[in-house]
């Protein structure tokens, strides 16, 4: 059989239709497509894809099961190393991880590993009736701070090894960024709930509304009988640009904008949480969060959505598929542009005018790419006199976050770096005995899968420590 | 779910509730706040803690009925449950080392000012309290303030109770008369806190204000509660949820905070009317 040089395309909702609903954009492979795509895997000897995966899923093995139409077998292979396959199949940047290493990718398009992973996980969730087996207890208690990707992964691995695990979540629902950050149309919340349920069946306990550092401290978690603590408290406060007008009404951080829509369900009519809808929206930034915010604004009813990014399309850090989807949906990319000032309404005659203080536009300046910086990225330089105004009603700033201060400020002896990130060794161990950490709380804003990798590393270190 | 241990109407628009939340009660200190959700579809709102009892695990909140959420909360009865209750959040009010303080409370803000006054009294400070209300019907916690203060002045905007006028009037009189305060702590509407700060400025008395901006998570994640401080001539962004809610009054940009606080007024008005109509139909 001749090898298809291209990946099987992912069926998606029509861009014109999906721009107005919150249903999932990518619809997933059919059974036939999945089996056909699996045939493209060469099952090569050196398995470079496995090294490309932060949690080292045995990719060729699960694809080999798929080739034989043993979908449950494929799931069991993935499940050995990944606690969240239905999530990763959707949100991992495969093009820079497993798929970037694929041998087939040297000459052709790589195998659609992420799409296959998603198919296998969705099939399992829809068809498998076998309840996950709870491991026999080893008598050791561990507390996990935060129920985002790193915490869930760490919890899953520890529970499978027989630990008694309690996950503490500050918000009212488990899932962390998977719930408050990533929108429904990219990761349906029912999928996150299903993954959390699976962990509950493995014996993991979840305590919501527990703000560690406030409700309970790390020291109290130890007093409560926990022998180790994993801190996966995630990204913290949003960064702002420090330009005039950032406190005008209608200026959101991406965290706030997405939290209002995703966690608080402001996109639904019957929800109590307000959000500014409609009009023209400018999103500042070029990462996945910026794409999520722009596409959310569109679905909330914006007539026009701009993305303002200071470098070019080539440097855009977002996952490729998200950028393509955003373009198809009609998001207007204002590249090589930098915000200078956010403009607001002010009625000089009437200080009580209800419109006073609301955003009316953003002044931006054109940029050129200059010399590469220390990281090799070409530094953008403003073109003098090139400023112009984009009319808008809402601005969403998606330029990253700084770590949350709550745990650092209430945990004696926990060392952090200059950026506030918790310092860990290669096993995820912090400067405090038996306190481990991982994910954005350590690295600053990064990806779901790298956080999962960190949760996994720490779980392994904890398992090894107590096996001694 | 969190049980409502006790409910009491303090005036027609202000209600006190005690919520069973032992972990919060264990830690709560004056000046801190909680975030609650009434039901599964509800929004997260911050309310400052008005008192806590470690023995019963009860945490006292006092709220004014201003929007859909507080309307729904007010319809809950003693013995019923609310969906979520998280805290204690924010930094406690700094009370150590102060021997003479003036507490200036306005409206429902007095509910939060009271535990601060009590905490100062407990550590032996001399507490002077000025509390202000629009009119007599809206007066709350007068007896409690009297017990916590060595001197209490009650003001009403319309003259229907106590002295006629704003809280800044007696404050200025006392400062003019040479009364010494280590600190003035003011809690209430932003406009009142702004004018208390302006009143105190010529006398160089430190002023602490308790800010109550719009919040969602309340844990240092969304950034909605940001405010601008002017620190030594430089503008600095701070977050009320983790850096506050108490701030140095001389540094806060009150006008910006007031403007931001009005962001959802049209929405809130609409949502409140709709909720009221729902309850009428039921």
C-alpha cells in the first residue's frame, strides 16, 4: 500500500458556523480515519516520537494496537504514562513535540499522533465499562495543591502506586486552567470532569474552596498526616503592559476574560456573571491564551476581533492549529504592531456621563524586526511616527503571568527565583523537605503537557522516596 | 455546601448571616474576606468577614442587597445551604503596635469596620469610632460599636439620627482640636474613603483604606481587582485580593477605583430587576 504523504485531515465544524457557537471546533477522527492514519506509522526502530513527549507515552506501541483495531489495548498503553489522554490529544502542541520528531516527518507530514491519541481516549470514554482499579494502599498520605494538569497527573500516578491522595483546589471546581482557562470549544468541560471522575475512582479525594496558603498552610498539611506535598498551584497574577489606559473600563486580562466566560459560564444566557460582549475587541499577545481570548470574544458576539502582536507570523508562539482556526474564523491579525496607549471616552461637559471611562480605541505603533536577542528571537523595534488608532470597545491583554504569591509568602523555607517561580531540582523537590512542585508555579506560563511532565517527575520521586 | 447557621435582618437592605465554615473560622482575622457562590449558576462575590467563631465554626458576613447575587442570598433561610464559601482571603488589617486609632465606617462598610475596632480594643488600643449612614433606617451595629469604642460618633446624611452631616466633619474637628491618632482606618464607599484621606492629609496622620473592587477568583489569578497606587511619584498596579484589601490611603487612585467599580452597573441593575421579578412570580 502506497504511503499517504499527508496526515488525514481532522474533520472540523464549518468556520462560519463555529464562530458563533461554543461547541468543539475539531470533531475527531472517525474509526476508519483513525485506522487509516495508524497505518502511516512506520514503527521505526529508534522511536524518536517517545523522546518528544514530555510524559514519554509509548507512541509506536499504542499505534500498533490501533493498527490491529485493538482500541482499548491502545488506551491501556497510553494510560500507563498519561493520566489525561483526552485532554492531551486536544491541547498538546504536537507539532513541536512528538510529531516534530516523527521519522515520517523528514520526507512527508508526520503521523497525526495527537489526533490518534484523542480518538483512542474518546473511544475509551464512550465505550469502556471497566471501572479503573483502585490500587492497594501503601499507607502513605500525600497532599496535592492545585487540580490543574500537573496536580491531576501527580495525583493519578501516586494513586496508581497505592498512595492516599488528597487534592486541594482553591476554586469551586476541579481542573485548574483546563476549566477556567481553555475554552469549551477547544476542550469541552465534560471531558475534564470525566478525567477527574476517573481519578476519584482511583481513590483520589478532592477538596474544593481550599486556598492553600490561606485556608490551610503547607505546614498544616503535614500536621494533618501528609508525608509529602506537591505544589501545582499554577500561573499567578496577569502581567500588564504599563501603558496609559490599562485601567479603563473594558480592559481585561486574558485570565479575567477567560475565567468569566469559561469558569463562570458568562457565555450562557442564564449565568449571573457579566462580561462585555459585542463591539470591537483587541487582544494583545500571540500565545495560545491570546488565540483563546480572541476566539471567545468572537463567539460572544464581537463584530470584529483583532490580535495585536509585536512580531511576525513566524514568531507567533501559539499552537499552529489554533492560529489556522483563528484565521479561518476571521480574526484579524495585526502583526508587527505594539500597543502604545488605550484610549477612553470622557465627556468634558458631563463628569457623570455613564460612558465616561470606557474604552474607545487603542493606539498602536508599527514594528520592524531587528537583531536577534539572547534567545535568538529577532527583537521588534518601533517604527517612528507610524502610530495609528484601532477603534475598539474591549481590550484583552494576554502577555503572560507572574507566579502567585500566596504559597511562597506563607511557607517558611520555600525558595523562589527572581521571577517568583518555586525553585526545584531535577526531581521536582523544592528547598523544603518532602515538598515538591511543578508546572507554571515553577516555570511561569507554559503548556499543559509540560506541567503534566513535571507532575509525573515529582510523582516518581515521591514513589521512589517512600520505596526506600 | 455550607450551612446558614443564623440569619438576621439588620435593616431593610442589610442582612447578617453566619455560615458554617470551620476551616475559614479557624483562620479568619479582621480585615480579611471570603468569596461565595449562592448556587450552581451563581457568580463569585467577595464579602468581608464580619466576625468568626472558632468553637461553632461560624463565619459572619453582612451584606447589602444591591444585585442579583445578594438578592438570591437574602432569599436563603436559616438552615439552608449555599454552594461555595472560600477563605479567609487577603491580608489581615495590621493592628500591632498602635495605641490610639480612629475607625471611620460608612454604611454597610461599618460591618467590616466593627471587627477591626474590636481587634484594636482587645489589644488595648484607645478606639474612637465615627460611623455614618444615609438615614436612621439604615443604621446598623450601633450598640456593638459603642461597646468596642471609647468614643462613638454617629452621623446621618439627612440628620434623622445622631449628628447631621458627613463622617469627615467630626474627624476634622478632632484633628483640629489636636487629638492624636496613630492611624485612621476607614471602610465604606470609595468616595467616603477618598474624602477621609483628604481630610486627614494636612495633619499627616496615616490612613488605611479597605478597598472592595470587583473580583472573580479572589486568589491572585484574574487581575480584575487591580488598582493603581502612586508610590513616590510612580504608578504601581496592585491587586486587592492578594496585596490588600487594605492599602495606604495616600497612595490609592480613588477616582480610577470608583470608575472601575461602575463597569457593570447597567448589567447589575438589569440582573437585579430580573431576579426580583423571578422571586415575585414564585
